[in-house]
C-alpha cells in the first residue's frame, strides 16, 4: 500500500503543473490503494472528498510544494478518521484510591481476546496495578485452561470453573472474589462464536449485566478485511463498547479495518496486538499508525533528519548496514547520538522505526535524554566484539550484563533495558527500511 500511495504522490512531481486533473488522478490511485488495504469503501469516499476540500489548488500559494500539501492532506484525513470523537482519557485507566476497575473483553472467537486480556493485564501489572483475570468462556473447550496457562506465565491471579456452565454466574463470582481480595483491575474474558450471532450477543449482555464493567473492550482481528465495519457495528449495537483493540497487526495484516472499527463503534483504539507473545502489545498512537498504514514508517522523516546530522560520507554506509539487517550495538549508538543532536526527544524517538517508546520515560525530555546518554555509555563500555555483534543472546548472559553495568556505572536493569530496546529496534529498522524503498533513498543520498 505504502509504495503505491507514495508512488502516486511522487508521480505528481513529474507533472509539469499540478492542477485539478492531476490531483484527481492521484486521488484515484490513493483510493485504490486504501481499498486494497481493507479500508471501508464509504470511508475511502469520505477521504477523497476531505482531501479535495483541504487542498484548494487554485488558491495554493505559488512556490508552495503542492506535492507535500497533498501528502499532508491525505495524512491528516486518515488521522481524523481514526479520531473517534470519544475522549480517550475516559477509557484510560486511572488509579484512584479504593477504586476497583472491572473491564470486560468481547469479540469473535479467534479474534485474540484471551491472549489480549493477558497482555492487557500484564501491561498494567508492569505499571503497578494489581490485575486479575476471570474466565467467563464456557463455550470453547479448553478456554479456562488456556487462560490459566497465560495467567500463570504472567503471574496474574485467575478465576474460572470447569463445572459451572453459566458464563454470567462465573463472571459474577470471579469479580466478587477479586473485589474482596482488593484487586484494582479485574478483567473478564468472555467467549466468542465463529460469527456474529444472537446467542453470543445475548450471552454478552448477560455477562455485562452481571458484572457492570467500567468499560467494555471490543477485540478485533486486524486481518479480516472489509468485514470489519459490520462486525464492529454489530458488537457496538449489542453492548456498550467503550474501546477497541486491534490484534494481529503483525505479519501481513493491512490494518485498514481499524479505521472501520473506529467509525462503527465511535470508540477509540487503545492498543494494538502485534504478535502472539505477551509483550507484543503497543499503546495506540494515531500518527504512528497512519504512517505505518501508509507504509512509510517514520523512515522518510528520519532520513531527512539523518541527512542533516550524520556526516555525508557516513550516511550511505550506515543505511546500507541497516538495510542488510546488520544492526549492531554500534549502529544503535550512532542512531542514539544523531537523535540526541536533533531536539525534542519524544518526537525524534518516535521516528526511530520500531523503537518502543514505552521504554522511555513519558513526557519528560530531560529524562529521556539522560536515558539515551546512559545507553550510549553502556555501549561505549562494550568491547569491539560486543558492539559489533548481531547476536543479542551472548550479550544477555548474566555475567556479561553485570560486567557492562559495572563498567558503565549503570544498573543491570539499565543494561537489560538497552538490550530490550536493541531487540525491538533491530527487528523493525530492517523491515521499515525495506518498506521505505531504501535503495532509492540511498541513491539520492549519495
Ligand atoms: P479468542 O478466541 O478471542 O480468545 O482468541 P485467542 O486469544 O485464543 O487467540 C486466537 C489465536 O490468535 C491464538 O493462536 C493467538 O496466539 C493468536 N493471536 C492473538 N493475538 C495475536 C496477535 O496480535 N498476533 C498474532 N500473530 N497472533 C495473535
Ligand atoms: Mg478465548
């Protein structure tokens, strides 16, 4: 998708004058690409009109880069579509003394509810909450065992029953139990069905009535294509959906369904699932998502910045290394150093493709900068061999972690957190640079 949209936009560069006709042609290309990414037909039409409204060609000042203007209009329209109008703060959990939150998960069978429940619980556990999991799925054989296994792995208390067949009864028992035990985040996992059907919706209503959740989270498989809008709408009509989590946005999922889910439920997306593992879970950021949807990553922006900072003769070398998947600690250090020179950390860090910004202190530039400096110091204390390896496992050995900590005046946790960042970074940087059509960029840089 991304390349197609980028191509459409850059093809304008070849047109001598950008007039209404050229814009229409470009928009047609973009709309086709969006449809292929599973964006809902109606939304695509809206986008088209929105962009046309935003971009008034005859009135554009001479000298303005029209291509950029159109590109930005497409970007802004997509961001607007993902804005549910609902206040995300309302679904964001806030710790209040004595307040016990109950959250109920709904979605079709196989959408990733049980997996996501645990990820969600684990995410908040790391933030200091006391989560607990309740299995109210009596429909799928083995459902309780699955939840039990996940919960045990994440060391989160769980509740369920092999005997009771009424999901509403189990849900109520579980919630009451954990309320009595003083848990502050009680998560109710429910059953699904293979398709939207009356029995499922009836069951959801009963469970919701039994536990009166603070928020109901709708979990949707991100790879279901054009079916997304109707599915999300059906769930919204059955229960009071307050937030959405899109799963399986790893692999080849195109993600256009997410826009449909927001449109159909008028609820914000709060997290994305990007794999089967517990930590493959990201808090949702609209701009980052749209960039990914457009296939750009933030790479193009990053490239521009890198061009400004890294000495010209070193650029091709650095990018070449990354594109070959040879991301080493040394490469990461170069990145960190260039990013430090560039200004506002939060913005810069979000430009590093795949960099897990959750690993940085939120909303505090000074702290982020200190953390990056700390990472650089740790990398500087490595031997050449360590700094140039792509084999992260050897760096994770306890004795080595301890030595690096001592050698750089850090804690072993800080070393481990650097290694964790590295893992994310090296994986995504390679993918994102590939998606960004690196060879072209490289050439233009030389
Ligand atoms: P449920 O029926 O809605 O409870 O769905 P499950 O949690 O049992 O998940 C169904 C399948 O999807 C399992 O094999 C999960 O491992 C897998 N799954 C869940 N979330 C993700 C994700 O974000 N990415 C990938 N690749 N697989 C996922
Ligand atoms: Mg399940």
